[in-house]
């Protein structure tokens, strides 16, 4: 018989991993699959959470409506983000610019700039302190399964993450838009030459990815019961690590790695001080980069 | 009227306005030079801890407005600088304040770490520094220019240890955030527990801003403590208490005055019930000066009740202002320091404050328990 303590830690780790996975899915779609350097995903997540907060305090709709509201805000935010931080760098259509790494990587700074502006704006508007959500909305009622205690949110997050994962896999592998996303990611110039509307494809990816980010934000807000402007930073880092470990372009890879990360962190707390458990993520990142430069699940791919 | 004449009138008007503005500025300028004393306040106004710094600024503005409206022979101006709770930034601000010869005293910073980093600069320059919250034991030891308006963990730890021993808790788990302050919480408390014949069953640090305490809670529970003593602020505290409730843990929780904020109850809801902590500010105290501060605060915060930190900041600013007044006319940094050191029985909202020979504020602590969604003073 396994010590119930370890079962509980395993359950906590899986639930922690699911929360990372929730964030990692949208992040990987934009950053990894579309192959666009985007550091503003954490703020999309925060915006989704604040949209939910505003909706709840204004009209107190049912929880499903709150999530749809957050999705709408996410779609709008994704569209605006692309317009502000990414589109300007695609205005040169000559071959040299399209092939230029500098041009592609300059969005690292422009997306970071957008993220800082959004975060500071939220601080000015809402204040930087944690805000609570009404307790009726929270998804953290304890659920006991044998020796293990989880909360309702764990199941909801699992369901949502699974739906996102399956939906995206279907979108990417079975639909024309998915084909277009993969084509643009593989070779933007080639995609343009064969008649793919690259602008539209990129915008669609941002909208879909950001909707997922915003939904993750409000779900996590309801799960932990607190919302604040800097809330997107830590999940952003964890999602980034999961994505790199998973091999950048693989969404299932990122999800599996997010779970590994969560379990490793909660198990690590048993053996080392909790203050050190954040080290686990960085240690994994470094080990992956040294021993598996293509990630644990990454398919080899030619980088332009 | 011809077009030329119209332009002319406009020009004349502009000129006369300009002259008027210039004259006013000149007068204001000379007035500023003659009767204005400058203080610096370094505090986090952006970043992770901005909520605290913004509260301090609000408290300082209340204290300053009262002082300037009281018809004193001079006015005081406070220069606020944003340190983002970053030690490097804090040191830069300290250099800036030191270079401004008009500044005779400095308030802040928020965290012990940043206050201590900046203190090195103030020590060299001989500029008095009064922090409303830096409670690390080493802070006031840096030089004769460092003062604080908060009970240190060296004072609060033994007080709480005695309280818990009196309640019959022998085996105690201690957790605190991984900061200079958190270490002083664990240090100050653990030694006193052992001195009282108790045992520290478990002791661990967590990173500030941790989201998920469930792993840590399971680990604490495995050590089977009688009670948990915690060194955290209200955000971390609320998360911890809620997850404690989720996991069905009933072990009593004790904490320091740092967690004493109405936001703790707002964020944790009924999970905060039964938490014991110490405080030196009670917004429900009917004393007129306390109610005056609470009313002023509510008027500027949409009806919210102030926590302990803003109250400490309000008192710190008023103590500094009183010292400046005592050192005037022509206050210098040295005179302000000496006046601060002489502060005795200052009647603040956080109790009477006296700086002892080590420039520590001797505070009276009150025992508080969360009951029915409010902080209620308790006798034992």
C-alpha cells in the first residue's frame, strides 16, 4: 500500500500540472506552432481574468457566460495584440525581410512592450492589490476520493484542457486553416507564394490562442480566488518551460511536460524546502536544452 | 475690428497672461525657498508590492495635508520615489535624496531588504531614515540614522511564542516567506518556543507569491503539529488559509501583525475564521484620533478600512513631521535626527511610540482573533 501522503502529493502535482497545461496550450499554439515569438500571452491571461471579474461584479451572470465573456475579450485582445506588436513588422514583403531572423525576433521586444503597457494600465485602473471574486463563483469546493482531496476546479480544468487539446489537434491536422497555420509556420514566404493568405492565418491563430489564454486566466482566477495585474507572469514562465521541454511545436508534448513539471514540483516539495521547488522548472529547462535540444517530443524541423 | 487689430489684442492678452503667470511663479518660488522643508519617501509604487506603497503614499498625504493646514510657520513637501521593492532601485533613490540638499529626512522603504540596502547610503551621508515597516532586527543597527515605526520580530516572536505556550501548544510548525523578514520571523519565534520548553516540529520557507500551498500543507500535516505559526503577508496568507480549508486541515494558525489587514478576511472568506495574530492598530478603537484617521482613510479609499501598515505609515510621517518641527527653524539633517531620537510617547494611531536607545519603536501589541468575519481583540 502506498503512503496516502504520496498519493495526495501526486494528485496535487497533477492538478498543478493541469493548470500549467491550460496556459501552455494557447501559448504553444502561437509561440511554438505558428513560430512567432510572443511574450504577451501572460497579459492576455490576466486580461481574461479581469474581464471575468468585471462581468461578475457588473451583471453577475452564470459561470458559463463569464467564460464566454472572457473568450470574447481574449479574441479581441489577441486581434489587437497582433495588430499592435506583430503586423508592423510584416509590412516589408521583400524576400530579405521575410527571411530575416532579426525581423522575426524583433517581436520579442514589441510583444514585451505591449505586455508591460497592459500590466501597468491594469495596475492604474484596478490597483495592484489582489482582488477577490465572489465566493459563489469559485470552483474550489473540496472533493474527497479515497485518501486524496481535490477540488471541483481540478475536474473542470482537466475537462477544459482536454477539450482545448483535442480541438486544437483536430484544427491543426484535419482542417484547411490548420494546414495553413502549419504552412505559414514552416515557411511564410513559401506559403505566400502558393496563395495562402498569411495575414489572415496569423490573425486567426492569435485570436484562437488568445481566447484559450483568456479562458485559462478566468478559470485560474476562479480556481485560486484571487486576481491581480501581475498574475500572468509565473504561469507564463511555466508554460514557456513546458513548451520548450515539449519540443516547441508539439501541443500534446507541452501538455505532457506541463504535467511532468507539476508532479515534479509537488514531489520536490517533499524532499527539499518549498522555497526551492521553483528551481525544478528551471532545472528541467536547462537539462532539456542540453540533452534534448529538440525537446522531449519535438519533431525535427528545419528552421528558416 | 480689423484682422490686424484682433491679432494684436490676442497677443497683448497672451503677453499679460504670461506676465501674470511669471509673477505668480516668482512669488511662489520665493515662498517655496523660504518656508518649505522637503522630505523624501521611497516606496514601491509599481511592481508586485505596489499596493503597499500606494497605501503608504495615501497615508502620508493625509498626514501631510493635516500638517500643512494646521498653520505652522513652514510648509512641508514630500518627494515620493518609486523603488519597486528592488534593492538596486532603492539605493539609487537614496543617492538621489542624499544629493538633494533640501531634503532633511527620509521615510521608507517598504521591505526590510530594500530599506537596509538604502540605509547604507543614508548612513554615509548622515540623512535620517524612518521606515514604517522594515522589521528585520539588523535594520536599526546599521547606524544612528535608522529608525523604524514597527515592532520587530525580535519583539513579536517571543510575544507570540508565549501566547501559544499559554494555550498549551507544544509542538509547533513554522513557515515563513523566503525573505530577510521571513527569516527574522522564524528566528525570533523558534528560539522563544524552545526557551519556553516547546518544540519546533517543522520549519520551512516558501517563495513570496506562491500560488499553490497544498504540497507544503500536506508536508506540514505529516509532521503533526499542534499549531502552525506563519510569517506571511495577507496575499500569501489568504491563499494559504483557503487551501488549508480545502484540504480539511483544522490545525490552529497563528500569525504576525504583517498579516493584519482587512484584505486577509476579504480574500480568504470563512477560511480566515479562528486565525490568531498580533497587531498594534485597531480601526475599531473609539479613540478620537484613531477614528479621525479611519474616517480620512475611508473618504479616500471608497469606504475601505485601513490595515495596520497604512496606520504605521501615517504615524511614521507624523513622527517625522514632529521631528522636523522640533528641529526648526532651519532644520538640518543632523537636527532632525536628534529630534527623532528624542521622540517620546508620540500619540499615534498605532499606540504611543517612543524610540529607545537603539532607535527601535517600543510598541504595545494586541492579541486579535478572526471571529465572524472581523478582527476581534482577545484577552488570551
